[in-house]
């Protein structure tokens, strides 16, 4: 069996994978005859082909199967390719190959929730989505004044998967008016207020050091920490410890957790305090009398001008009356 080695441009080269996988399926190349890798992996492999030698995809076979996949499979693969596992390419191609063959294998690959390949793919996608959610929560920006006088907010984050560029849309929507940059070991993204720029990975030392604003944030975090509500196991579940070394407030958690029991005991033993400021009770005039209607009474007509009131319903009333809005 002839083996085929496919080298993609980068770890999330979705377009490159689609083109190569489509050609391989139409050439009847089975999954076990394909080796997938990206450019960075090939550079570290002593026996890898020359990086500048273009790989010629095999021509389509005369009996090539018709390649049609459901839209949700495409959406699944768009997130699956962000996973860091090098076997993700082989998994995606194996699922695609099975769908193209037809029969029971295709049905299982398309819709069987207990199919092993489908279960693995969905498990990996959930890991990617969880990592994207953690990035939303644990990115901490620090302001930096650039030579032109403008302020750039920079952050350092270490994701588990290749999510940096795919996740930039959230920060664009969240901080549209702010100029920011997020550095990660895999890639960097920068938003100038108008356009998103992508770049290579960075190092932790490229991120700015703590500033005065971070000290203020630590003071705030220390004061809002409620020792009576501490659930350390749940905290570590929602905020895994692998993210702590990039969170400024994580440096306070050990100290606050160790003193939580003592502080809670003092809170229980302390006497009740009286608030310094009382909220004034509303005056009796502003409160409606018991049983009084909450809607104003209709104006009364002048004596001698009363007439019959036409019966109307919400279905026959004018739009302005039905919605309660004033007519233009």
C-alpha cells in the first residue's frame, strides 16, 4: 500500500486540510495510508520530506465516491482542528472517509451517538470549547503606553489548544472601542479598533509587568472575598490551578483560604452592627391606598355632554391604543 504524507501549513490549516482530504477521498486512499502533519512537526522530524518539495495529490479515481457531508460535520471539524492532539487530522479524515463509503459505516459516522470516532470527536470539541470559555474568563489586560501616546491593553494567556485566533471575535465584540493585544505561545492577536492583526507566538517575557492598577485590583479582590462562602473544591473546578500562575488574584487565594475559618468564626461571634445610613421609607402620599386602582381614572365629561361609549376590543383597537404608544 502506497503511503501518503500530507504537510499542512500550520496547525489550524482548515482550508489546506479540506483540499487534501477531498482529493484523497476521491482517489480512494484509505485513512490508514495517510500520515498527517503540519509544518512545525515536519521541521522537527529527521526523516520528514523536504519542506520545499511540493506534494502532488493523487488524481481522482474513475470510481470515486460522491463526497457529501452534513453541515454539522463541517462545523464540528472547524472546532476539532483547534485541538492540540496531533491525531485530530487522522480522526477527521477517517470520519470523512467513512461517510463517503456509504452503507452502515456512513450512517454510523453521520448519526450514531455511540460510534467511537464520533464520541472521540465530540469529546475533543468539548475540550476546545471549554478552553475557549476559560480564555474568556481568565485573560487579564495590563495597560501599556505606546510611543504615539495611545494606550494598548496587553494580556498573556496560555491556552491548552490552538484557540487564540478563533477566539479573537469574542474580545473584538467585548472590547470594540479598546486597543488590545493578546499574546500566547502559539499565536498573537492585536486589535487596533478597526482591524484584527495576527502574528506568531510570543513569550511570557513579552507581556508587560504588573502596574499600579493591578495592586488596586488585588485590594478590591481581598475585600470582596467572603470567607463564609469559601468552597475551595468548587473554586478549583471552575478556576483550574493550571491557570493560576497567570492570574494576579491567585496569589491571594492560599492566604485567604487559610484564614477563612478564623475570619468566619469572628464574623459569627461579632455583634450585629447598625448601618450608618438608613434608606428612607416612602411617604404615605406616594403609596396608593389599599384597594385603589393603579391606573388613572378616565377624564370625566362635562355635565350634559355624556354619550354612549362604543365597545372596542384589543383586536379592533387602533395600533396606538393596543400598544399603549402615542400616535405619531
